């Protein structure tokens, strides 16, 4: 049989671990971690205290209330704007490269389309000439069948 802790025992251990974490932050001058949105990262705090972040889920729980008090007392880390700016600059540079590639691709494709339109125009002209020639030969053939005389079609 497993030796599982009761919820009350888990709660006591969680409070002790959390208190030790807060004491460590105070001693080192550290601040509560924040997530990418600038909010307190409860997952990181819970992981550091060796329990699940759900312990902070109920705002009426003693642990959640204590967290709010400690945040006001200790504070949170400052969001590093330079990382965000460098990430945005990197995205901008990548977007610029992609735009350049797409511009070159568009230019190449437009040139190809222009060449193909020229080929189509030339083939349509040739097709009309051949249809005209065929019509002339058909008319000469019909006339020959009608009167029995041979007709020559000049180019």
C-alpha cells in the first residue's frame, strides 16, 4: 500500500516549500518571475516550490492570498524590453528578406508570363494563317468538285 499524504499534509508541505522560496527571494534580492505577457509566472513558482500550479488557482486559498501579499512586498522581475526589441528586429529582418525574395520571384514570374503571352500571340497568328490557307484550299476543292476543273491556290 502506498503512503500517500492527506490533502492537509500536502497543503502544509506546500506552504513550507513556498515560505522557503519566498525567504530565498528575500535573501538574494530576487523577484517573482514573470511570463512572456508580464504576469506573475505561477508555473515557475510552483515548480520551484515542488508542487502544481493549481495550488494558486483558487484566489480564496491561503496560498494564493499569500502570493498576492508577497508580490506586493517583493515585486516581480522587470520585463526585458531589449529581448523583445531584438526579437521584433529579427522578425522585421526576416520579413524584409522574405519580401525581397518574393519581389524577385514576382519579377521573374512576370517576365515568364510576358514571354508566354508573346508565344501565345505568335501561335494565334500562325493558327489564323493556317485556317485561312485551309479555307482557301477547301473552297478550291469544292469548286473543282462542282465544275470538274482543276484550280490552283497560290500562297
